[in-house]
C-alpha cells in the first residue's frame, strides 16, 4: 500500500488506498482539497467501508466546508479542548467569583433543588422558552409565586454572569418573572404573642429562641441577626450596626432594653460571631428550632415564624401612634418609604382614635355656670 492519490470525477475530491478496517483487503480513504478564506485546506472526510463514504458524499462535504456550514477538523479539536459552559458550570463559576455574596447559601439550595435536576447539564444556547415554561409550571404546582420568581431570577442571573464574562452568548429570549405581591403584613394578637413568648422561654434551643427574641425586639431580618459580630455591638452607646443589610448601605439602629438583655446574655466564645456556627462561620439555619417554637405556640396558619416577627415589631410601633413612618423606615432599614407605607393604615388608625378622643372631650356638656364659678 502506498500513499498515492487518486482523482475522482468531482473537483477537489481524491482518495488514497489503505488497509480496510474490520475486514480483509483495502478500502478507499477520501480526502477533499479546497480554499477557505484564502487558505488552502485539505481534510480527510471518511473511509469507504468503515464510514460508508462515497465520492458524491465527499463532494457534498467539501461544499459545506467551503461555505462554512461544517467546521474544519482542527476547529473541532480546538472546541473539544475548551470547557463546556453548561448552566451548572456557569453556576459553579458564579459561586467561585462571589464566595461572600449575601444570600449565596439560600441560592445554592435553590439551584440544587430546583434547577440542577433539569437544567444543569444544558448549555444556555440549547435553552428554549419551553424549558423555562416547564420549570415555571412545575414549580407553581407546589410553591408560592415568590419562590418561583426567585428560582427563575437565579437562572437568569447565572446565565447573565456567563454573558458578562464572555463565556456564553446571551439568550435569544427573555426570562420573565411572575408578579409577586410582597405587601403582606402579619401580626399577632395579645394572646398569640403571649403564647409565643412562653414557647420561646421553654424551648431548649437557645440560638433559635434568641434569634426570635431579637427579631421581635428590633425588627431585624434573619440574615442581619445571624451575621451579627460582637464588633457590631456598641453596648456603651446602645447601638447595633447592620453590615450590608438588604436595604443597601450599612445602617445603625438603637439597642433597646429587650435587645440588650438578649445580647448581653449570649455566651462569649473565641468566635467573632454573636451566633457562631460550624467551621468558623456564623449560624446558618436555625429554622428547625424556630418552626418547633412556632408550632408549640400555635401561631396562625401562614404566619412566617421569623419574618412575621419583623412585621409584629413594625405593626406594634405603627399602631401606637407614637412613631412616624419616616422613623419606622429607618428602624426597618427600608431603602425607600414605599415598603414602609404598608403600615400607614395602622398609624392612621391610631391617629384617628386620638382625634376621636379629643372630639369626645370637646363634645362633653359644659358644667352649669354656678358649678363652674364654685370650681373656679
């Protein structure tokens, strides 16, 4: 067998003879030669028997190569050496890029639970609107709209991260999020609050109990409480510094007597965290203890046993009539007054009660003139 080239009736198509694969004798190995973007290229396109290659098929492949409809072999080899940026690979890259990002713990759980089973192995360019619709419909059957929106936003954020890094092309369609009504205000009546405080005092999980006490005393969010460091507490001036709160910039709120009592009673260790967790970090997930306390207290169905306490704090202040909405906004570290407006009706009701009281006093009958002189 030599390396002689044999022409065919098709321009740029030739073959060499080689030992037949998987059988006796020889077979043709077809090649094509062409010019692409000013470069002379020669490509092996297949074997006569092993690949079922013919002169006519080789000519069609040649035409595809010339027009760029088919990649060159060297381009294919280069592509094989590149990482495949699937949705799962982009998510891992995102986690490496933002290891300290607030909320990453919850995002990891969302990705693992809701996105990884169906989309982790897909490349963004393979996604079609039907994939996202199926995910949305599936989640909507068992989860609240807010959860659905968070999962879809996580998918969108993961792909946008890859686009910004130049790893993938943008999607050819938009991932739209369902509208969510977050203006939900929760409250507890006096009896429910009394049961909750008793359940907190009786529970053996001190961390969960103290987290709930702080939420009720200060209106702080779960993450703000768990990320508290001892250096954030100024006991002398009675201040608590919130680092990277949800509202945006760092904020300072007063340390009232109830909060001080909880914080001063916390055990001090070598950890910088007020609520230390494993491996040197802060406590991550006290929800088991919190749910147990809520169940023992018999809280109303749908009441969120931690975030709901933030609403109880805000509702109590607003309904007192002694706190204006601007002050309440600062205490809750709301970025804008729009979120605080949900409590406006409570303050208005308190002011209305005060106004009616004044009206009743003025409407009371005046004492007789003689009685008034005697009293005077």
